[in-house]
């Protein structure tokens, strides 16, 4: 691990020093008067200095007193805290949506202030703009909709996308997160309402990776929905038609991809929350041609692998013992299969044997244990299908409880989207597994879809477990001063660094080596002391720091694999000559930091 000062606290003065070299130079805004006040990219509200009020036609459009950024910040936080106080005792969903609304209003009004409060309070605000509240927002999006954000391409826009892409006001776009809304978290097909996910992911890109918010683009590809409830909802804002399938579907995605990379050839596209068949198909179709990745398959895999390697260390063993871990994966979808392939590749690298690399992994889907006897075995799951004879009595379709009792696994990893499948019996059976420190990864989102709660895990599987969930839970008080630590095993620890590293290296595409480098960086980030306590991932407070390190690892892998073409003034040769520390500094230097930049040139 590199010797960098942790970025644990985000108090402003320290952070400002770190970023002082990257404060953008004066930018000239061509707008005037109320057009500026209504543009969240440039708006400073009461913070416009007098010179800018004079020269941008703002005099008289604002109350006379100029309020400092810090005062504006405090004012927002005060109103946020009074909202917290006033909504105390109300149902969780009502409170969560009220918090989302107040943040969303700021987002729509003043992005600089919004991103500063988000960055500084990421632990409190991530659960609102990201999982779990973003799930509730998507479920209610048509009713909550006030102002559009991002772009919407629908099946009705066929043939028009190349011209539509030029409707986006920014000249320059770095990061695009794209969904078709077909598998939003564990909530299923939410059609056009899924746009909340790309918005939330890109908020994390700004907060964690320091991507300039003027250079991000959330995109919804609306090809219809198969959600009957939405089709019948009079408020539903998407196309009222069943989802396109087959070639018709792919033609829409192809057209969008062509339009995007024609206008912004250097952009990175993150595919998010596509149903499994299209997640794999589109990844296969585009990954060797464009700079894109699928977060649910590839980002999740790296985060899970880092957690699995951390688990071995938490058991007091060395990483060389990883191939001996017995791991049960529940959920054979895009995320579960992504995790398994990366973990099996890691075992194959460690042991030098491909044939036996999958032997300690057990895969279940909604029909139970997947074996070679499975009828209509999905080819993507086939490499992980068990030989029914491998463990006596382990039959095709065995239930999770049977599997846990027979296999006695070290790890139970859930990516099923089904809340509560790690039942009391299953957790108690895990307790009997004989593992020195069993691990439970209840990775499905949002909270109600988690395979079990943190409290149930510690209660039924024992206090000695390692626990991680996809959505946040509070740590568990185990009494006598002992804490059951709750990790958040969420792809947010990797996707911002994968995107950023690809961007600042100017990668032509995103290779397996780059993804592996990201996972290894995250895996090696934690100290032995932290790991012994059961802490597998960094605190979300240090997300910018870990993202810079991940980004730098991805960059170095891109250079090593000769896909880096350079970024801005920095060519591939310069990238290749950078030391490890220099790559981290370079990545930091490329991060945007939310402060008001001058909107007029000094006279
Ligand atoms: N924590 C993270 O970073 C992260 C990342 C990606 C996905 N996820 C979550 O993982 C979940 C699944 O995502 P996906 O893209 O793989 O979905 P998917 O629809 O592609 O796959 C779901 C899988 O779960 C299986 N399944 C359903 N019910 C089951 C049951 N009762 N027992 C066992 N298996 C069952 C299905 O057969 C299918 O194989 C979602 O809730 C998503 O939010 C979390
Ligand atoms: O969105 C998240 O929180 C993680 C993941 O991408 C998911 O689909 O659940
Ligand atoms: Mg996702």
C-alpha cells in the first residue's frame, strides 16, 4: 500500500490545500442575468461578488448582501438539520424522500454548493442520493419529477439520435452512465423511472472521482417496459409499450452508442442495471470497440473479490489460502456470474490450474444449486455448475439450507435480489460450518432486498463473523464494548476509479488487466489491524482517496497493456514514465473540486 496521508476527514481547509493546484482558471460565461441564476452549473446564489453582479447583469436581481460560500454551506446544513428534526417519528420512506427532495432542489439550483455538501457529508448523504433511497426515488419518479436531468433516448427516436446528441448543452462529456431501466437494483423493471440510477452513480463520480459535473451525462434508453403497473399508471412518463426485444432492441443501443462516440470519442460509458441477457450481450458487443464497462458485472466483481481476499486475511490466513475457501454464491445473474468469473480467474492465477479453479465455488439461483444436471443450463452459468457427485448427497436444485449444511462454507455471498433468503436456519447452519471466521456478504440492494440484515447475521451466525451488505446498515453493538462491524460491499468503491483511471489514461478500451488492477488496489488498501476487526473496505469518508488510488492503478494497467493514448496535454509516453506516486498525484490533479470559480476575467 502506498504511503499517502489518508483522506479520512473532509474538513474544507485541508481539502482545499490539496486541491489548490487544480482550481480552474477564470471561465467566461456567455450568459447574462437571470439565465445565469437559473443555470445550476454557474449559479452562486447570494454568493456572486459585486464585480460579477456588475459585469454579468445581476445587479438588482439578488438581495444586496454578498454571502460567503461557507455561510451558504452552513445555511443549507441548518435547513437540512431542521428538516431532520421536523420529520422525526415519521415513516422512514417519508423522511428519506424529504431528505432527497431538499438535496435535489439544491442540485437543481447550485451544483457547486450541492457537490460540496455532498462530498463533505458523504456518509450521511450517500444513502439518500444513492442506495437505498435512490431506489425509492426511482419507484416514485414519475410523481416526483419536476425538472429533467440527463438525456432520454426512446424507441421512438430511432434514426434521430445522431442529431439529438447535439442537443446536450455541454461541449465536452467525460462520463456517461446509461441504463435501460430493466433491472433497477433488486426492484425489477422500472422503465424510464430508472433514470435515478445513472443520476446517483454520476453524483458518486463527482464526489468520489472528482469528475467535473459539467462533463457528466446520465442517460435513459427507454425501449418500453414490461412492468404492467407502470404501463397502467396515468402519471408514468415513459413509453407505454412492451420492451423491444432482439434485433429491434440492439438497433436502438447501437444507434445510441454510435451517436455518443461520434460526438465524444473520448467519453467513457458505464452500462448500469441492464437485465442480465442484455448486460452480457452489450458488454460482449462493445467492450473491444469502445471505452465502456458494465458496472454490475465488472465493478461488482472487483469489490466482491477484494472483500473475499479480505475475509481470508480476517481469518488470520495468508492470501495463498484463498483457493481453499469454500464459497457459496446465491444469485446467478449478471452480478453473481461476474463475481464468480473474477474470483475463479484469481484462483486459477494463484494455483496455476484452470481445470480445478471453480471447485470450491457453489452457485445457486432461484431453482437451487446449479449442477451439470440442470435442464436448459444457461451457458454463462455452465462453467460453475457442479458435478452432483462432488459432495455426497448434494443434488441438482438443492436448497440453500441443504447446501450450507453439506458444504460447510467459509463464505455466503448473496446477489439474488431477494430480501431475507439468508434465513435464520441458513445463518444458524453457517455457524456450524467449522470455518474459523465465516463471512456473509448480503450484497443485494436496496436495504429491503438484502439477503439478511446485519443484526440477524450477528445474532444467528455468531459474533465472530465478517459481515458486508450492499446497502448501508449501522454497526451492531454486541455488548461489553464489542462492535459487530458492518461493511458496505458496494461497487461504489470501484466504478469511480475504473472510470477515472480509464479517462485520464485515455484508454482505448477497458481490459481485464485494468479491472484486476482496480480490485487488487482495493484489496490491498486495508491494514492488517483493520482487517482483524472485520473491516474489509475503507470508510466512505475516504472515498476520494481510495478512488484516486484505484484510478492510478487502472491507469498504470492501461499503460502496461498498451491501451493508454494519453489525456489532454499528457501523452502516453509521459504516462509511461510516471512513478507510482506520480500517477496518484496526476490523478488527484485531474479531479474537480467544488469551489466557485470566477465567471469574469480580472480586468
Ligand atoms: N452490492 C453491489 O455492489 C451490487 C452490485 C450489483 C448488483 N447488486 C444487487 O444484486 C442483485 C442482483 O443483481 P443482478 O444484476 O445479478 O440480477 P439478475 O436479475 O441478473 O440475477 C438475479 C439472480 O438471482 C437468482 N434468484 C432469484 N431468486 C432467488 C432465490 N430465492 N434464491 C437464489 N437465487 C435467486 C435468479 O435466478 C438470478 O440468477 C440486485 O439486488 C442488485 O441490486 C449489488
Ligand atoms: O447501485 C448500487 O448501489 C449497486 C449496484 O450497482 C446495484 O445494481 O445494486
Ligand atoms: Mg447497478
